[in-house]
C-alpha cells in the first residue's frame, strides 16, 4: 500500500525540482523530505532519486510514479471537495496565500471572520508575491491566493483557475512634506521625471509595473533605493531620499514628514482571489472568498 503523504512528497519534488523547493512547498524540513523519499523507495523496491551534481533528479521509475502521484492527489482532492460539499459545512484545512499588503490589510480580519463563523475550519496563511501565489494555487501548495494586477499591466491567470474581484486599491505617491508638489491636490506620475524613486526589489511585480508605466510615458525612472517592506520605503521618503508609490491597502500611519498625494489619472491595483476550478464546490472555498470580499468591501466604504 502506497502512503499518500509520501506520494505528496514525491509530487512536490517533481513540481519544484529540488529537495529544498519541495520542503518549502510542503512547509517541512529538507531532512523530512529525504526521510519520506527513502521510505517510499523501500515501499516500492525501486530507486526513485539519483544524484545530479549537488542536487537530485527523478529516475525513470521516479517520473513514472510521480505522474501517478499527481493523478492520485488530484482524485483525493476531488473526493475531499465532494465530501465537504455533501456535508454542506466549511470544515477541515484551508491554506491561503496573499501578497504583503493584502496579508496585512485583508487577511487578519477575513481569517478572524472565518474562525468565528466556521469553528471547524483550520486556516493557515503565507505571504507571497502575486505570481508566486498563482503558481502555488496551480501546484496545489495552497487552496487560494489573494493576488493583484495593475490597471495597465494584468497578471496572467492560467486555465483551470477561478477568480473573483475583491477591491480596487487606489494608489498615491508618497513624498517628503518639503517636496515642491506636496501641497498639490493631485499629481501625474510624469511630474516626478527628475525625482529619485524608492521601489520594490528588481523582479517584484510592482517594481516591474512602475518601470513599465514610466517608460511607457517616455521617462526612464531613477531608482535609487529598493526595499521589500513598504514601511522601509516610506522611511527613505521621510529621510528626504526620494518618492515612492503608496497603495492604500494595508498602509500604516505615515512617518512624520511624509505626505501622500493622489495620482490624477486614478492609478489603482485590482485585487482579487484565485482558486482551482475543481475546488469550486468546497464550502470552505466559498466561505473564504466571501469573507475576503466582505473585508474588501468594508475598506471601500
């Protein structure tokens, strides 16, 4: 009899391509992955992994069993969805991902609502960038993800996923209160052609959006500082070292000496939730989507 958890480990190895990637996706240690794979090899009586440089690769037998594991796990997930739908109650485990400002501005209230309304539901969350969140839903590492795209730069959503709108997150520009434009009622992004920008690290979805948008208006942005945490970006602004994009979702109180001014053309991020189509019938998915939407609607009022 093949052990389902060991098949999950094999599937994670096949999807992530490394022991460390599988461990991260399963939220376990690398030694736990190695132990599960050693036990699985003993169960099937065949070598499933082979050394490949400093890492490992699947053998022919490993790839064959990984293909079956993927189908078995999919069928188990479908069975769980059907059983949950038959009970008509949101119970069991639900794994959610969200990009940082949604993790701060949406998830705490939504998870609290779910806990109060569905005490039989165990919710866990992880903070990931939008593209990582979508990929995690596709892989089955999480059940749903709160993601975003921009008004002029959509995020690709693969076939087989469902999506539901949560809110439009209005975005301002943050600047020192001594900036020449600080007293304006609104600004254009082109007004900051000569300013230095503080933005997200290279490769982050929002960083790439800023470069895409400014270059589309004939401006080569002068990126002086990058930081993942928005409060760190604002600390640089407070020190008079540049300006930054300041979405309103999850925004903490501004540091002393920093002001925000709305962008005249209404720059916004579209926030939505995605999940696998095969999970449509799960009451826990419906409950989570509704809780997140309620919290989003409350922020818009």
